[in-house]
């Protein structure tokens, strides 16, 4: 009965949108088709299952409330309380965590919430430099984390690996209250245990931001930080294949005392999410998180995480074999970082030329980069979505070859402009289309041939 109401609701919504707002309907339709018909290799992205997406568009979104299950500031919460409890239990089960907060609106908010639950303005934090692969929220001056706190950055060794010795030296010198580990563009395993030892030596708290590798952690393909870090944060839309949003998790330290407070760390964190940093929870998104968190504990997802790692290693090896400069010489996760300037193009030219050929990547600054963030010398590739499609190590030489066909054919005209021969575009797009047909997005409607024509016409 309920299912019937839900499906009727979705169909009616789409009919009303098509009849009453054709402009928006067409844009949404084209975006769905674009995703089915391109090879998405943006490391910070994935593809949510239709059963995840549909949770976002249910009437749960109409529920306004504040607070937590069982302690709300509004009535009418009996069912959303069950939904939020389900999401919490699934988050704890997926990560073997003792505490989970599913309300953060994003990975960035999750990091800020942890910081504000522990620190006062002017306190010192230590995180990986933005240019070395850290995230804006780990202390960059462009973000609140670098403006409200005294942020110190550690970097990489000349080979491109996290410089743990430098991090330890900087921790001794600056005595940070919080150390942040985790990264946006780092292709190697992170040693959370080592970071905890550094933190313990100087009496700092440790925050592990696993936004990029959360799926590998759940699948057992990357060591878990849960009991090493005091706090673990993640976005839910990257490697958890879930909705836009964040999670905060805690392991064995959840009941340690919070600084300057009678509360435990978990209690202080709970208050920092609401009422300190956020207002009403996005309960439809929490429902979608619950769905995604159930999916990531399946045997199928474990296979996807294995395919991510073996596929990314094969992609790195193939690109290396074609003469590309792969940073650190390979990868342990889903990320392959390339210094494309060494192949004669800037990051932005690589990104735009590949997009013209239906391969979606992103430009990325790399350590010591002389180009600004909108140009860059690097290109970051990730294979979450390809692995979900079923594309593994066997398909990666072919993908590397497509990337190579584009990059070797580009004629740069300065740092942002370029020419790309039409015949290369057509040949690569045709091959991309073949891959998309052979490896369709699971559970997504399939009609690639018509979709290609539609997307181009529009
Ligand atoms: C390591 C890391 N943390 C946090 C974030 C921010 O996530 P969100 O987009 O959910 O705010 C990102 C985004 O790319 C990230 O790479």
C-alpha cells in the first residue's frame, strides 16, 4: 500500500513538472542522460542508486523539526525518528562505530562542527596543506578553518607521500589542539595509527576525514580510522554512493571527557551539530543516507570496492606505460594523480578537451604547482563510477588509451585555450558510447543511443 503511494507520488511529480515547467524538466532530463552517457572519472563523485535518489524526493522532506530522535522541538516526528534511528544504526554498523551523527549537511559542515565542538578561535590546528592534497576545511585560509584557527600545514615527501616526520615535528613545535588527517587528492594509504601516536605525544585530538575513501574503509580495502581517531568525518555522496551530506562517527573515545566541559566528546559533538552549527535536519537526505548505508554493507558493494582498487592500479599502470607522470608512481585507492604539464597541457586544457569527448575528469593543483587553481598542472582521476558500472582492471588500458588519444592530439594555445581535431573527438566519443552501452549504470534506465543524440541536439 505504502509503496503504491510512493510510486504514484513520484510519477505524478514528474508529470506535473513536465506539464508545468518544461524548461526545468528538459534540463533535468538532459542531465540524467549526460550522466548515463559519459565516463565520469571525477574522484570526488559517484552515482547514487535510484533507490537512494528517490528517498530525497519523498514527503519526508516536508517534516520540519529540530533536535534528535526522541527529543524533538516539534510534533509529528514519530516516523522520521525511526528513519533517523535507522540511519544512525546503519552508519554505526557499516563503520563499526560506537557513535554516529547523521545530521551534518555536508562533509565540510561535519569538519567545521568537530572543530567548533573542541576549539576556540585562535587555537592551533595541524592539517595537510591544500596544495599537497588536503581539503579547504583542513586549515586553508580560504575557509573558516584557516581564518578562525591558527592553521599549520604539513606536506609531502619529494616522492609525494605524506611526510609523517614533518607532521610529528610540526606537532611538537606548535602543540596543536587538533590534528586533521585525510585528503582530497592523495592516492596512497593513510596511516591513521601513526597520526594517533603523533596526536597523543602532544595531547591533541585527531580528526580523520575519510570523505574520499569511506567506501574502501567499509569494504575493508583501506584501514579504518574509527578507533584511532577521536572523530571521523565523511561526505556521503562520494565513495558511499549516497546523497549530498555528511556523517560524523566516533569509536572507542566517544565517552572521553570533552575539553572544558562536563560532557563526553560524543555529547559535546551532539550539541555542536544542533543547536550550535545547524538547524533543522534534512530528513529526506537522512532517509537517503540510511538507504546508501545499507547498500554499502552488501556483498555486491564489497566487490565494487575491490574493483575500485584493482581498477585504479591498472589505470595508473597503463597511463604510466603511455608515458604519463603518475604522482607517487601509482595508487592504493581510487585516485590517480597525473602531472599533465609534463605531457604538454595544463590541467584545465586536459579537463576541457576530455569533456568534449565525454570523459569527465578534474584539474587539480599538485605539490609545488606554479599555476592557479583554475588552471593547474595536474589532473585527478578517480574510478568510483566506472567500478560501479562494472569496469575493472581489464577495461582500464582502453580507458587510458582514450585519455591518451585526446591529450596527445590537443594543440595548446596558451594555458586555457586549445584546438582538438574533430576526428579525434568523434572517434573517442564513439568509443565512450560503446563503453557506456556495454557497462550501463546499474539500475538506471538504458537508452544510450537515443540519449546521445538528445544530449547533443540540446
Ligand atoms: C577530504 C574532503 N573533505 C571534505 C570535503 C567536503 O565535502 P562536501 O562537499 O560534502 O562539503 C571534500 C570534498 O571534496 C573532501 O575531499
